[in-house]
C-alpha cells in the first residue's frame, strides 16, 4: 500500500478538479489529484469535444459570472496556445427560454446580442424553424471539454502537482489537524485540505467524507441522470469539416425550450467527425443513484423524442442519427452549482449540466476559498444554504 502527503488533495480530474489543481499549483501549493480512472474519462461529465459556452441565464448575477469566466478562458488559451472554445454564436428560442427576458439581461451586462422575430431569424438561419422570438448572441461558442481538461491538468503538473490515476476514493477521515483519504485498495494520502470534485460519484461518496451533520443536512438533493446525446448529419456537405482557426462554425448552437420539450443542439466537433450537430433533450435521461450505475444504453423513447424535435425544428439536418452516446448530468433543484465547505473539506459538484463554461473561474473561486485567511465562505450564489432551495420547492 502506498502512502503520500500533501497540502491540498483534489478528488476528481474533470473540468472542476483540474481547474482547482491548476490554480493551486500555479500559486506554489502542493497538490495531489486523485482520479478513479483517467482525466476526462468518458464515464464522467468532462469528456468529449462539444459543450456550449453561452452568456444568458435567467438571472443577472450568473450572466455576469459568465463574463468573468470568459476572461479566464482567454487566459487559459493564451497560456496554452490552444483553441479551447470555437466561436459559433447561439440562438435561444421558446416560451420557457423567454428570449425577451434574456435580451434584457444581456443589455444590462453590455453583451452583444440581437432580438429577432421568427420571420427574420428564419431568413438568416433557414436550417432551423422558429415560431416565436429568437435571441442571437455571437459571443457563444463550443468548448472542447476533453482538451480543456488536458490543458489544465498539464499546467497543474508542470507547476508541481501530482496525478494519481486509477485511485478510487473510499473515505475521507480526520487525521491530526488535517485529513486522510483512503482508496478502495487501502492506499492513503494525507493532506491539510480536501477538495471534492467527484461529479456524478458525489452521492456515493458524500456519506464517507466525515462532514459535520449540520452541513450534510443543508445539502440539497443531488440527482444523477444518464443522459442521451445524438449526432445528426448536416444535409449540406459544404458544412462538413473542422472549423479553421479564427472562423465561426458553419452552424450556431441552438437552445429551444418549450413546455413540451426542452432541447439543445451544437456543432459536435471531433466527436461527430465534424459532420453534424449534437442534439439532446435537457434532463431527458433516466435517473440513477450515482455515476457507477450507468450502463451506456440509449433510451429508445428519448431517441424518438429527439428525432421528432429535429424533424420539427432542424430541417437542415438529416433526422436519422449517425452516432449516439450517453453521458452523466449531476443536478440540484435550482439547476446551478454547489461550492461550499465545512472545516477543511470543500464540495464542488453538481453543475446541473451547465458547469463547463465556468471551469477556469471555478478553479479560481476554489483557490480563493481554500487559501483565504478571512471567513472562508464561497460566493453566496453557490452556497448550500436551505433558503436557496426552498425557493425552488
């Protein structure tokens, strides 16, 4: 059995875990990252070439945070010399999505956008069908999640962090003035603080973290879903191919939320062979206990719903999927994130399928939280206080 020690232990080498490790190691802190598989494993939530980066949220504070995140993405791209976000722009439509409200928030934040009627939008983007107002914001893009994890992981290691792969955490217990993390095989790592960025494995791990009972009681219900995603060919083969550096993708992203169906579509990137859109239903997958229960089997009923959505709304796509996959969404009742701490354990998880765009900012937020000599409280927006979730009941 192996025994190590460090200042900061990061559990999970996905987008949030590697972002935290990068920021900590960058500042000279000693860091060990514990990953049950490999960074950006396809059994987690941070793999693949296609996640949406977009600005508008239903509230202004979160919309403002996206602006902060974009600045840090720019920093990451500048340091690595890699394009991690490919510009695409995004179209938001549907009565539940409420494009008019989103446009008002973007105006308040000074973010470039247009609000169009259905006819005008149809003329500009004939590959889609629209029945109501459409919000266009050209600052949106497609995040290569796998490449982003690799970039932050490499930066962390270059700055002195250590990565342990195939290291499945069994428990976190008090040890002296710090903590001992024990693996399922009996290996241990001791550290002053622990950062838990375990994604869909959090429900399984939460009870083994030796957290104060009061903290556990105020944690919201964490729901894990095995989601389904499908790739549909562009009918026009001129749209096929990798986007040249500095160019926009041939198709924009689309977020469409109506009472009967809430879906999204985005250029699939390398995962789709640069030949089509990745399309999925938001929260359309089946609920499982934790990421360990996923079986990778596509839900046939979900496939039919998504195909019907494509037929009705995306005439520029061949409505027969040429590839399909499953992935993990970890959600909480208000569809935001949890970043909170109890003593020396920080929980950062449950990004509700929307965390990728915030990754570098989350890394900085965790760094500020765990190294602060002040109150050591996270941004109020992310805390697991009961009033936050009572509003969603």
